C-alpha cells in the first residue's frame, strides 16, 4: 500500500468525452484471427450474461472479420471467442468502441495475451494504464490484488473517463466484498457528473444502491413484479406484518432450486403463524419453462416473474450475475439475513412467532 502512495499514478491521459459528437457516422471494427478454429468473435457488454443476453457476435470468414457500428456513447466490452457462448465462459480482454475505427489481431484462448488492439482513444488509455500497472507490479512483486484495486480506485478519481467507469462497474459487480461504500459513492458522483446521460449511470445507481441499501439491518427494497397471469404484485403488500422469505431464484439455477426445496417443510409448518414466502423467478425470453416447472413442483407460495431483468430486482438486491439469493425479512420490513440456511430460518421463526 505504501508503495502505491509513494509512487502515485504517473499517467497523464486526455479526458475522453462519453457523448460521441458524430453519432451518425459509421465506424468499423475489423481484424484477423490467427487460428482456423475461431469462427466468431463476441463483444459482451457490462453486466451481460453470455447465456441469455443479446451478445454482439461477429462472424469470422477466411480468417478475417468486420463489424459496422454507429455510436450514441462510447462503451467497453469483454471480447471473447465465439466458443465461449457454448461453454458459458472463456477468456476475455477489454476493448472499447468509441468514435474511431479499430483493428484487432486475435489469437486462440491459450495465446490471448498476444492479442493486439489498434485504434480508439479509450483503447490507448487502457494500454497506457496496463503498461504502468505491469511495470509497477514487476518492480514490486509483493503488491497484491487489493493493491491493484487501490490503483484502479485512484485512477478512477483522477481520470473520470469511460475506461474508469468500466473499471468502476466491474468492481461493483465482481468485487463488492472488497469495496468501501464511501469510496464507491465518491467515485460514482465524479463519474456520473463527468459522463452525463451515459447509460452506465442507471446501472451504476442500481448496483450502488444494492451496496448501501440491501444490507442486513436495513429496510427491504420494495418492487413490483408480475405473476404468471400478468397481474402486477407489490412485494410490500404480500409481506406486510409477516416474517417473509424473499426467494430470488431461476429455473436454470440448480443450487437455487435445491435451496428452495429445503424450505418447503418450514413454510408448511409456519404459514399459518405469520410466515410467508414470495418467490421471484429470473427468467429470459419467455415464461414457458417456468410454467412447466411450477406445474410439476407445485410450490405453495406466490411466485412472481422477473423477465429479462425488466425491473432490475437482482441489481437492486446486489446479486446480479448469479442465479439469485434468499433474504429473510422481519415483520417490520427489516432485512434479517441473506442466504440463511433452513436451520437459521427455523431459529428466527421459533424466536419470533407464537405457535
């Protein structure tokens, strides 16, 4: 930590406007691949899911690819090989689309470190940051991952560009446990003020709200979501005056289903004594799979639907990027526990409810 404080960030980077001035201009992302096995290139946006979201996929023909795009705002992507869509994961590298033509050289996953990006101010900014970081960590091998996060945090404050916003969002999504809330609030204020009207602002607000609001001891976050008949249901109306288990789950999430099945006996035992469960299924494209599942399982409590993240419920509760989570809420609306096991739930019910 002291090393980082002593050295500081020596990079001087021109501020990059997030609102592209030439929104009607056409730009090109072109490149070549150095493997006959690469059939397509993916551009996965911030917080997108490979399995369900509409990922940009660029076909490779005769070892080359070309993608035409117009911009409303500069954006960062994780560039991956097409095979990652089938596997559900894979190696990635950041690439930014701004008001520039960009050319890439892409290798197979085992040689991804050899990939080359040419073009775009943001890509040059990333290259400068990476070179500085690598030189610092090579000189001081004792530096840790936490030191790298601190380096990025300082960079965000000094250079509020879309590269910094990209760092910030990924920190909120993947490293919540290592983030100090006060520092994140300060970073968000600077980034949103310097990147007004950018789509990242809404995502950042939801993710940050989850850190500051969806905490044990705070009041639950209310929302509306439809049931399978399309009727809008407000969470607060369903749980008022009761101890409730909010179950955010999905039909494609095996661990979620396993955990939910484990609370069925508890529900049956305490449902007439002031305990309820509200399930919200995070589904994609349609509800056909959910309808078949619930017809088979016959879960006895109310289940709502979060289709294609339309209400940002997972974001608001800080569990975006996963299948879901459980939240135990007391009769006054206070969050008691996140992902409690059946024994913890039973203990709270025995303490709070008179049978």
